């Protein structure tokens, strides 16, 4: 597939990066403002958002807190699919 762009992995629905991008945008935050709120670098946050880095849970917790949400928000699509498959009512 030489010459073909695969796009940005963070734009794929259901990825952690896509969730981060949507949550950040919904709160009107830029990567700069999120970096300031979390103490993480803009570059690192960009790599997470573009699915080039998978952060540890502690880092996700810091990001979620800055966004005013829980870390489950990053995995919503996964939980909506997995919990019923496991026989668990997640609602």
C-alpha cells in the first residue's frame, strides 16, 4: 500500500484517542489547555490522541480528572459491547 495514507489512528471511532479528542473538544479544551491542567506535555497528549502512545491508568486518571469525567469515558464503546456479552447489565 505504498503511497496510500491510512489516516490518523486517533480518528478511528472507538479508540482511546478518538474518545480523548471528542471529550476534549466537547469541553472546549485545546491540547495546550489540557496539558496545563494535567501537567503532561502537549506532545505526549497528542501522541495519546493520535493512538501513538497508550498511557498507563494513572495518566488516564489525570486526564479524566482534568476533563471532569471518569476513565470509563475513554472506553465507552468497548464497555457497551463487552458487558452484555459477559451477561452484565452495565446500565
